[in-house]
């Protein structure tokens, strides 16, 4: 069901898929015809000496008279109509002389025949030849020995039979019995016997039978080679197209998942772990890509080969159909067992991959903490447990797969032994030819391999289905914060910068109580509004409501009088310069990180922002200045440098609203003071909101909001709060002396 929902990603590739299916039909048709060509080479090329029909193209008068002795009235009339005499000395006779140098007297030739006459004459001469063998086997002497050669050699001397024609005319009842017995004989037996007589008739006229055999083998072998090349070319093209379709669909799917995740709010990230999202974007989509790539080949090719192989095998020997039924039933039972055992493990496996990724990610990101606390052994055991769980499940699945191949090989080998045993009895009973048995064996192998491919699909599809379900879970998750259907717009697209909290309350999804209650204040342009409070008082949660990382659950927040929920998220965030609590840099250069604020920022803008953020000094000390590389996560710069670059990145944006979420904590007092002084000049027309722990950072703010357990317990200037807010006074006195506060 989940895979059906993801099938839309294959719509752009409808034409390549149809081309794949067409090529698979070509490949399957080529593969199904190869055993037929092999059978023809053995039956006709080797056993029948290259003679395809039971009737010869040219026959002497004595030979035709001999054959007509064993033809029924209708068949005799057909032979007389088809064969035309060619008199010695005529131009036609001279032309035939080139191919048949031993011509003498009158010779009869069969002109080009339509399919109906050819089939009828072939059957008639086959029955006549076999009837002759049956009759002569009852006779004594040289004639009987000569006729017996029909079953043992490619040609024999017919001239010894011609003197017996008068005697055969006198044995009409015996002839009739032989003709009746031949009519009841298997068609394969009469056809092969008739072909041997036809070869002998041609040899009597001096035809080069060795060359005839070589030509047939070369011609059929050439066709076989051509069909093989067509099948190989089709297989290569299908592989190329399937790989491109799988890679293209996976690329689009991966892009959609990434795009969807990038629009997730914090609430969605609380639902999906980062490790799980990484696994879904990589490993799960890889499973889907593998299914598409291999499935396009197997899902179409295997049924064609299986069904086609059954029909082709039955055309060779219907009596051996029960042998195929035994093999197919065993394979189906085996697939059912594998499916029921393996399916639950595939679901568990992807969850174990998530867990292993989670442990690995936590270990790598928290390596310094792990070393500081000396918990390497504990983390190694934690990783080892997750690794062993995944390894144990993987080993179980791999053992299941490893058992499958030997079991299939054993089944196929036993099937081959059974075919040889049954086929040998069929050949002994003259119900089957050697080439047909060889072709039947190949068709049986093709049928078994097609079911083997189907069994592999039954294993791949459940695993891919689990991955599809996990991917679809991400794609169908609706973000809790969406743009309004009819978004309002700020005048000119740029705000003045007035932020108003109107009796705002907020609680996290699934929580029992509000973490923010009845917050009410106004942050004006050109003023600094600071937030302070004990740990867990809700400071960061409060400012995260402004860029709509979460939406309020009570009250409203307005920007220039417009409810921020009525603005598009892009327009809202375009007017905000945000510096997170944890400075995050991206791999690239210092310049590329600063231009996250404004991709069109000039070098002068970068220089000015870095100078205000007190980052210019250490940037100038770098060999490449603004082109200095930044490693992943900003690991090659210190915590204070990382914070200053994050502040510079926000300043490059030149926004009407700036939010600093405890962004000065890693700075020394001197740098902190210099930065705030420069910042006041830069943001003279902007609303600045600062979350801080240091009193010294915010004591000059025009407005300070004091939070305690999600409630606003104080609002005013530093001086006012020292007099009116006990909570603020306690925080201030814990950091500075009374003299410093004054």
C-alpha cells in the first residue's frame, strides 16, 4: 500500500519503463527460442543429417514409386500433385545436375510449397517411411537389414529395396497393416524416420549430404548467435534504463524528503529523531532504488520466462508436464516459508539501523564530554549492544538468503535427474527425441530460475515496503506550522520592527501545563528588550515564538500590528536577524557563512558586520581572511569566535528585528561590552531582543522582562527592577556587588 503511494515518482519515467518492458519481451523471446535452436541442431542437424523435412526436394522415379507403395489414397494423390517429372536432357534437368550429379533418367521435383501442402506432405512421407521400416523388419534377408539401418544411421542404400517393389505389391495386406501401425505412431518418430529416408533419396541422386548437414548446422547456429546477441543487447539496455530510472526516482524522492524535513518545525523534530531522518533519507531510499532497478527487470522478465518456459516445455513433451509441476510446487512452498520467516525481521532491521545511527551520532557529537567523564567503555558497550543487535538480525536474514540458494540448486539438480530419467524412458519408447529432451531441460532451468527471481522479489519487496512506509510517514507528516491560505503582507515587505506580545501563553504538544503564561509586552524599534530569569524559566521558548519555530497556544504576537500567523513564514523571517543560543556554522568559508544572512552582501557589508561583531581582528589574522575555510560545525574556530561569526551573520541581514538568544555567553567582558556598544549604533532603528544570563549584558537595555517559571514577574529598566522586582534583585546581587549595580 505504501509503495503504491510512492509510485507517483515513476510517472516521469513512463516512456523509459514501457521501453524496458518492450526490451524485456524481446530478451525473454530470445532466451526462450535458444533451446529450440539447440534442439533443431541436435535433432535435425545431427540426427537427421541436416534434412528438415520427411520429403526430399528431388527423388528418382524408383524412389517415388517405393514411397507411394506406403501412401494412402489421399496422400498418394498429394504426392502426385506436388512432384513434377523432369526428363533427362531438358534445361531443368541440366540445372538439377549441378546439385545432384548422379542423376539418370527421369527425376521428380517438388516445387515451392505452401505451408499447408508442406505440412501434409511431410506427415505423409514420415508415415510412409516408418511403415516401410515396420514392414521390412518382418522380412528376412538383405532388405530387412537395409531397412533396419533407418533407425541407426543418417542414410542407407535404397537401391537394394527397389528390386523388392514387385514383392511388396503382392504383400498388400502386410503393407496395409504397416501403414495402419505407422499412422498410430508418434509424430516425432515418423518425422525423424521420414527425414532419414529423404536424406537417402538425396544421396542416391549424388547430393553432398555432408555439405547439407554443415550448411544446416551453420545456418541454425548463426541464427542462434544472432538471437543471443539480440537478447544480450536487450539485457544491457534494460540494465542501463532500469539503473537510470531507479537513480532518477531516488534522486527526486530524496529531494522531496529533504525538502519536507527542511519545513518541519521543532514539534516534528521532536517526533522524528535526527538519526531516524538520516536513515530514512539514505538507507531507506537506497532500498527503494534497489527495488526499482532490480524490480523493473525481474517483475516483468521472470513471469514472462516462467509462463513462456512452461508453454515451450509442454510443446516439447506434454507427457512430462508433471515433472515441472513438482518443481514449481516445491519452489512456491519454499518462497512462502522464506516470506513468512523473513518479513518480520526486515521491519526490525530498519529500526535497528536507526538505533545504531543514533548511538553513533551521539558518540561523535559528544566525544569531548565522553572523554571528559571517562565513559568511553560505557559508550563502547552501548555501541556494541546496538551493533550486535543489528548484526544478529542481519546474520539471521543472510543465513536465510544463504540457505535459499543451495536449496534452489538442490531442487534444480534433482529436477534435472528426474527429467533425464523420465526423458530417457520417453526416448526409448520413441515418444521423444534427444534434442527435445535437452531443450526440455533448458526450459525447466529457465522456469526454475524465473521462480528464483520471483522469490528474490518476494524478499526484496517486503524490505522495500518497510522502507516505503517509513519514507511515506515523513512525506505525509503535515507541519504543525503552515502559511495562511491568504497571507497578509507588510507595507513594502519590510517591517518597522514593533513586536507586540498580547497575553501570550504556550504549551508543548502533549504537555499538561503551559510553559509560558500571560506574557504581555511591546518591543519597539530603536530599543533593546532583554529577557532574564532562572534556568528553565522559558526565555528561549519565548523568543522562539517570534520566528514561529512554535506557534502560540494562547494570545497573539504581532509585528507592526499584523498577527505573525497571518504572514508567510518567509516574509516574517526575512525581517528577523536571528542568533541562536548555540552558534552553528556551516562547512565552507567565513564569507559563505556570513552571506547566509544576505547572499548578495558585498565585501564591504561583510567587513562592517565582522567589525561590529568584534570578529574582524581574528579574521584578519587568518591567512585567507574571509576566504578562510570553516570545517563542519565550525570545529576549527573557538566557541567565542563561533558566536561572533553567528552575530556577524545576523548583522549582514540588516533586519528590522534582531534576536540574540544568550549569544554573548562565550565572550569575555571586554569583548561583550565592545560588541554591545557597536551593536547599539548599528541597530539604532531596529528592535533588539536579547536573552542573557549576565546582568552586565542587559543592564543598559530600555526594557527588561523578568521571567520565573513561565510567568512575567517583572518589567522595566535595570534601576526600576532593582527596586520593584525581588527575583531580578536576587539575580543581580548574585553576579555583581551593590556598588557595581549602582
